């Protein structure tokens, strides 16, 4: 029997089908409209393209099934990340951020939100609960952190934040609901970049916010409507199509990542690595408790920045790209963006290539790079 607390891939595929009348298309129509036919009382009907779109709603229904929560679609991951900050914070509020998380979130805080009177503190993910959460209106969590793959105990953090009267927001981009379920662990809000594995084909920007609190969902929807931070219907349609294969792709990516990570750990060219699925990883026990799968991202450190660049360039089955989660494996040296990692640190994102073919290419490139 399926676990009632986890999304059913079979149900996901039939959410729309069960609502169809005879002769209606199985795939959702692409609705390109800024205006809707609206005589008389407008209550309860689609009214304007900034607030309503049937294609968004079909995709939000799928995301809601995956999260077990209300879901609100946004035109990028950063739009989704920004929404809780801008919907719930006021001048004088304090926020806690991971010091080793996605750097653009910190830039948003430093360059935009600080000007509005919001103050920010930072802590490393591995020690995130140290110091408690008193006085914080909002606590923003990344676990695993991007790019270092550090973990913190989400349930412990969420309980502490709730006891202190704050909101816990978890960026679950690296894991998807098939790999980790922060709302089940007590988080108030999940944000994610659906540009990554949910979109899965490196051809759209999209993101979402999810919560089981109807008031939070309503406030986020109001922010989207008033700010105009709305997704395009074509991109929403593409995400809907991609979500139907997310479970299959994510399973392949995680299985291959486990094989590759184990072999990388024993490779003479690799000076260090992180993958929560490996028993030797310092976060393995925590990962086993709070994650359903160990994910498809691997951190590996080579001898130098030059060695890392040479490895990426030499591998015929790696795309040198700054995003991740596509069907093709990709990699980048994160030091070039200013992340606090070693010069030779590579974020390796495993795609859907057959495991043995991918490993042969990785091994050949590592040996050539020295």
C-alpha cells in the first residue's frame, strides 16, 4: 500500500484525468489569455490574467499533490524564495539565513530587503540550531545546503522556531518532494526552484511556494497578484508535462548518484567529497532520518581549480553549466561564484545517463585531469 504521507506517483498521473468530461483532452490546454468573458457578477470566475489562469491551476494542483499542501506557482525559483520574505516581513523584523546556502538568497537580503529595514543574521548549516531562534520572525533553511551539501535537523529547527514564535521556510530545491518532505518535518513553508529537477529539461524557469496553512497560501497568492510576479502559461504547461516524469527521472538520478559517489570516494584524483548517502559522510545518520532519498548532487574536491576545470572540460558526458537537475549530467567549479568552498570543489549533478557509461566518462576525465 502507498504511504499516505508521501505523494503517489500513480495518483499524480491521473489527477486531471479523473475530472474530465467525454471528449476533453487528457493533456491540459494551454490557456493564453489576459482577459476572460466576465458579464455580471465576477465573483468565483476567472477575471484577469494577473490573477487567474487555468494552466497555472492545473500545474499547482500537481505541485499540491506532491507537497500535500497548497501550492502557488512563480516564474522562477528566486521569485518563489522572495515571496515569503516580502509577504510576511516588516521593518524591524529579524531573519536567520544559512551562511553557506544559495548565494543569491543572501544577495536578496543584503541588496534589497536590508533597505526595507529587515535585519539578517547568518549561521552555517551544520550548526544552524546553535544559539536558538528567539527574536527571529523568519528562519530560512537549506538542508542539504547548496553547494556544500551540509545538513541540519529540519524537525529540530522547525520546533525551535515555532516555540520562539517565528516561521520556518525550507528551500527544498536540491531534493524535490520525492527526496525530502520538509512540511512533514514541521516546516511552515517550502520554497523550491522547479527550474531544476521538476522541470528537468533545462528549458524553463519556474518555482513554487507550498504550505499547509491556508492563511499563508492566501498571503503568498496576494503577494503574487499585487506584485505581478506571475508565471507564463506556456512555462506552466511545460512544467506540468515534466512533473509527470519527475518520479522516474529522480529515481534514476539518485540511483546513479549513489553508484558514482561510492566510486568517486575511492578515486585517487579525488581529495574529498560529500554525498549524504555514503555511510562515511558526516551527515549520513541525519540524512537517513529525514530524507527519503540521498539526492543526485555530489560534492567532490580535486587538487586545484585548474584540475577541476580540466576534469569538467574533459568529460564528454558533463555539461559545464551553473544550474542542475536536467536529464544530462552537469558540473561546475563553485569557487568561481565566490562560494566558501575549496578552489577545486566541483558540484556534480547526476542526470539520466546510464550509470556505467557515465562512470566510464567520469573516470577517464578524472584520470586525464590528474
